[in-house]
C-alpha cells in the first residue's frame, strides 16, 4: 500500500475526531463484516438514573455509601440519588457526615461491597453491604428467597430496566431499579453500519430485558443480542464470531470491554470512556459518537480504494 495515502487517511480521520493509532490499522478494516457494540456508555448515554427504590430508607443510603468507590454508571446514579434523597450536608463545624466505607471490594460484572459506618455518630453497622446483580449476590451467599423482591426484579427487567439488589447482614433487603437512554445518534449509526454491509451485534453485561429494549430501539435484531455476559466472557463472544469466519470490529468504553477490544480485528473505543479501553483499541472516537465508527470504516475503505 502507498504510505502517503494511508497517512492522508489518518489525517482526515483526526480532523473528524477519529484518532487512528497507526496508518497500518486502516488495512485491517478491509474485511470487517460484523460490528459488536457494548451497550452501557457505547449505545446508551451511560448516564443511568435511579427509577425506583424498594425497601427501607437504608437501602439507598447504604448502597450510595458503598457505590462511592465505583466508577460504574450504575454507581454514579445510585450515589447521585442517595445524595439527593438523603442529603448529608456538612455540619457547621465542617464535618462531613457522609457514610464511610471500609474494605471496599468490586467484582467486575457483578457488583460492589463494603463495610459501612457513620464515623462521627458512633454508629457502626459493622456489617458488609452488598450492591449488585441479584445473581451475583446469590453467589456471595445472600439468601434470595424473597418472593416479593424477586418479582420486582423480574418485572423491572421485563420492562427494560436494570435491577440492582442490596443486601446486608446476609439478607436481601431491597432493590434499586435504574434506566439508561440510547444516545440520539445510536439508531442512525446502526443504520449506517447496515448500509456499509456490516452486521450489528449487541454485547452487554446487563440483563436480557434491558439489552432487548436497547437493541430494539437501536434497530438490532433479537438474534444478535448477547446479554448477561461477564467481562471475561466478552472476549469469548468475539472469538466465537471470529471462529465462525467473521471479521469483527468491536466498539466499547469500559474496563470490562478492554480484553474484547484487544482481541477484535479492529477495536474502537469511545473517547468519553475509560483510559483502559482506549489503550486496548486501534481507534478512539473522540466525541463518543457511534456514527464516527461508521465514518472510520467508510474512511478507511475509501482510502484503500485510492491506493488500489
Ligand atoms: P455493561 O456491559 O452493560 O457495561 P457490566 O459488565 O459493567 O455491564 O456490568 C454488568 C452488570 O453487573 C450490571 O448490569 C450490574 O448488574 C452489575 N454491576 C456491575 N458493576 C456494578 C456496580 N458498581 N454496582 C452495582 N452493580 C454492578
Ligand atoms: Mg460500557
């Protein structure tokens, strides 16, 4: 290939907010036939909002305290909601009476936990609070025989929401449901992928109901939806598609997407996402606009056509 034309291609990309790591990357887009899309933060705005809280007041307060340690969009939404509903403004003496958490732990694709206490009141629960996917809580030994809460989870997920379980003292205490919105450019981007002859696939750690709701809105067919996929298994889905003879571009934004981005034939990271995702990718879409992924593929095809 003529290096000059490739350099012109990467230069044009940069002016469009498409940062290409090296001119040789344009070559690898030639045979792409499948685009795998992460949901949260890629297809959706990644700014989740709390819908409803079920259970005692402590459910939101404790969950908000523990989630302070996480950067997940779910965590940010729960912290914001907890601060709004239960403001803990600093006292006149300047002491911030926010809940303090010790021994914070995060499980990718599962949830978070920590020991919550209120430092200045002497109140110390001394109990681990767990916040996460209901199935993950069950794996952590939390009893899930709460028919009422299970029904709330099932209803929320069927309705396209994300349901997060909250537990302490080994008991399931409540549920927080959240919603996310598709970016207004996502459906157009999916149409552009199809126009380029690419098959769009949705890959998410979220539940099937939330995944299907987003897919339908974006114009991705049900048989191309992979839901409840653990971070480590996102790689396997990409590898399986490749084993089927597909050449895969993957678009993602999170720490949980990094391995899959690296394994894909072409990795594209949202510039609005995590550094880890950008480092694992060949291309960064500076503005976090999914349409730029279609533009990037079109641009490299045009560039390669000039060369040939
Ligand atoms: P996605 O692929 O949609 O970005 P993740 O793999 O990050 O999803 O997470 C999958 C699921 O794990 C979430 O839908 C949620 O149920 C749970 N989860 C992950 N991180 C957290 C967290 N900080 N707090 C609560 N739940 C979480
Ligand atoms: Mg994401």
